[in-house]
C-alpha cells in the first residue's frame, strides 16, 4: 500500500488513519521494519512524516485466524470438549512470532464452528501449555463446554500432573512449594514473592544419585494446585532445582543443557476431572520419545505406571 502525506504528523497515527487498521498493528509493522518513508525503512513509531512524503507498507491482513492443516492427537472427545496430546514446539495460540502456525489454527481447520467459542483470538482455548511443554490440554468445542471447563479450573476441580526432570536432588522425597508468583519488571520472566498464590506439590520418582560421573538429577511427578504462568519452572528454580533444558530459568545449567536436550523437560502427563453428567475422566499421556532418550543418557529409569 502507498499513501502520500498531506501534513506533518506521527507515522503510526498517519498509517492507522489511512489504512483503517489499529494503531497497535501499525506500530508492530513499523518495529518489524516493514514501513518505508520515501523508500527508506523507518523503525521508530513516533517518526514524523511531512507533506509530500510517500509512505509504503505491505498489505495488512484482517488479523483473523487462518486454518492450518495439522494432525491432532485426540485422547478424548465428546460433543462439548476434547483433550489433545500436544507435542512440543507447538504454540497454543497466536502471539509474537507465531501468527498462523498454532494449535488454534489447527483447531479451526478441523472444527470451523469453534471460532464462536470463547475468546475470538484463541477460540476454544481454556488453558495453555508453553510451546516447549508437551502433553495434555483441554479444548472446548462449544460455549457450554467452555463455560463448564472454565468453572472447573476456577474452582480447582481439575487435577493436573506433570513429569519433569530437575537438576540436583531435592532434600525431601515429597514436598509442597507455596510461594506467590508474579511478573517481573522485565515482563518476560515470572518471579517468586509477588503476585498471586501459587502452590506446587512434587514427589521424587527416581534419581541417578548412584551413577558415578554424571551430574545429579531427579525425576519428579508434580501436581499443580494453582495455574500460574511458568509455575513449575519458577518454583523449581526457586528451590535450587531448575527444570533441565529450561533456557529462561535454568541459571548456571543453561549452556550445558543445550548438549542434552533442545527444550525444557516438562510433560503434562495426567488430567483428572468430572464431566457434567458425573463421569470421571482420568486421562494420561506417555512420556514422549525425546524425553525418554534424555532419561537414558542420564541413567534414570522411568516406570510409566508410577
């Protein structure tokens, strides 16, 4: 698109007026280097255009989700909800860097009617897993299913358990971490000591303490009693046992972990909840092959039946 300025004004305001899209989307385009004034890229959202300047920018899409062909692994489904076994490296809903290659895009390809369920920007999505976290996630197919599951999460009537591998071996075989979590000043990381209540319960399943020449690690089964962003990762780092492969909270282990694993060792292994008719669901997901291979390398035996 091309526009000619008639007066002097801010580039973001000028383009928002001329293109008809939101100022926020215009600012993103500017920061991504997509906007040019008289053929030269501009990166500052408050840059000025003057009368006679020619401003060019690629066509803005309508911002709506686009269907993406993707084979979903569905472990449970009824007319109102489904539970999907999400692989690692799949983002749940659109955000920075991921616009049309998310679980949300895959969902509307298979279930077009889901676009009317919940938040239009993330239709059907009730809760989320980090991009690099694999395992079970609940999705609503109808508004009734969405409202019911939202209530279960709000009243903590859904049980979520994870399998994770951490550095070192916690002193206690079984313990609960009860420390609030909130967003740090960086707005990227979360931190302990501020924000909302966060309760994480863990139990040690296995360790490699008896293996000589290997860094000590422990395999844990973790139950979330609350659902804060990055909760397991933040709490485990807080007690000095960061999740293996965690490049955000891994501290001194981050560099070495890249030789062992290309994502954080965190898997949503079990979901338990009741359906509206009283039927109890107890759904499980096997540990993915990449995580099983890591356990072999660090000499930890894992029994999926635990």
